[in-house]
C-alpha cells in the first residue's frame, strides 16, 4: 500500500516528528521517502542554503536508518506552500503525505491560513498529520 511517502519539512518540531513518523512507516512497509522543503521566495525567514541543508540532513538521517530517501527544495510564492506540496506529491507519485501541525484550532487555522489545513483539503492522497 505504501510505496512512496512525501514528508514536508520546515525545521519545526512538528515537522521533525512528521519525518520520524514517515521513517517508521517506511521502515515497516519498505516505502521510499521523499523529503520536501518549500522555500517561500517572498519571505526572508531562511536562505536557499538553509533549506537545502535541512533537506540534506533529513535525507541523511533516513538513509542512516537504511531507508530509501531523496530530497527536493522547491521555491514558492508566499501563500502557495500547500499547493506546491500537493503538486510535488502528484509529481512524485506518492501514496501518502506526512506533515507536521503546530496544533492550531480550526478557527486559528482559518484565520492564519494553516498550510497543514490547506494540504488536507487539496490533497488527493491520504495525509498523515503529526503534532
């Protein structure tokens, strides 16, 4: 059932837990893990080098566990992260998307435009949300 899992990472603790959950699922099923970091071009929160480093570290950790893993950094305009995650899932032919959640309520997510909330609504495959 699980051949390829996409895990979206952003350096947050929920994203680290999502990567750990994806690793556990992959180790049980033999799935490949695709690590994705979406770099918002309109925000100066991180540099492209920091985004690539995060992906490289996550891929190395997964490979260190004996898992097949690949990584990708994709640029997106501000507000387009959820759509880019879902497009990457389609492009890589994944069976599942694993993503962290900071635990905002539905009300908070509505006002803040929670990326996780939008991925849940846009995705055509199951989404594993990890807090």
